């Protein structure tokens, strides 16, 4: 099995090294990741400029795993990586330094790497874990959790796109979850730069309540959350209701 690993924290993140160390137990592994941090890049692709693909030395020990940096987004990395290194079976993205829960899935660069794999007909699995600017996860604990999740998912090849969130400590267990979808938990905050000019920051508004069975609930309860996703965004219930209630007007062809 060939496993390509990417992320949105950049090729030098300790999270991607930890993920590669675990993945190498399951198959031939290669890292292809952005040369700089690309958090919240979502599924953007660099269509208006050329991309580079350069071998790089990691600051962390990942025996037997080659690493390459790309001057682009996670989606770019998956596209270029699977072009250069063919016959990839599985794309792993992460371990992201910070959770990707609920509405964050729409703009997560970590999930975008796994989603790009699914769009290319491959399997994609994204991994995230809590982190702060001053405190990183315990990667030895995370590696044990990642291995347990991969053991589970390897036996379920029908799951083509999966989002995984790991707790900071040893999980109480692994649970299947759905995406927590509430009102968007972000807002724009205006401020002033040192010259007195107005600028704007995106920030997060904490969600006050969570629904049982969701990814956010699972992490709050100390579980590892595993959420199967799909690339088809069609709202089937709304589509059926629209068909039942209103027939589209006929268009006369010229």
C-alpha cells in the first residue's frame, strides 16, 4: 500500500512527522506538504501559477520516509504528490495542531487534503487534535490513537472520506459521530494597526451547547471522534421536497 501524507500546518510540523511514523507501519509512506502554514485554506487550488516540488529534510526522525515541500495548498500537495508518486492508495492529512469540528470542516485545510484525495478517487482520512500556541499535543499518546483508528478504518474500504478528531489525552474509546452543525461559530472583529488604519481579524466564538452524537460532543466527553463524510453536497431531503412542491418552469428552446 502507498500512503501519501499532507497537512495544512506545513511540512515541518511535528504533527505530520507523528502521522508519518504511524502510517509507515501500514505501507510505503511519503510526505508531500505545504512549504508554509496554510491553515483554513479549505479546498483552494493554485490555478494561476506553477507549483514546485522539492525534497526536504525534516527536523523530526521519520525513518524511511521521504518528504517533499510544495509552494501551495494542501489540495495542491495531493494533486502534485499523486502525479509525481503514482499508484497512491490512501491519503492521510494531519495531525493538525488544533481540532477540526463542526462548521470548521467547511474551511479546514486539513480536511481539504483528504477531500482532494476523495475527489481523485482515492481514500482520504484527516486527523486533528487539540493544541494551543503554547502547548502542543502529547504525540506519543496521539500515535497510539492514530494507529487504533487506522486499524479500524483499514477494514472499512467503503468509507472514502473520514474526519477524525483525537482528544489530547488517551481516549475513552472511539465513537462514530456526525458533524456538529450549528450557527457559524466565527466572526469578524475590527481593529486598528499602529498607523491607525482599520483592519479586520477572523476569530472564533465558542459554541455554548453541543448535541450528543456529534464530533464536538465526542471530544468533550474524551472520545476519539470518527465522522464519515461525502463529497456530494446535495441536500436530498430538500431536493425531494422541492420536487414535490414545485415543478420548475419549462424553458422554450430556440
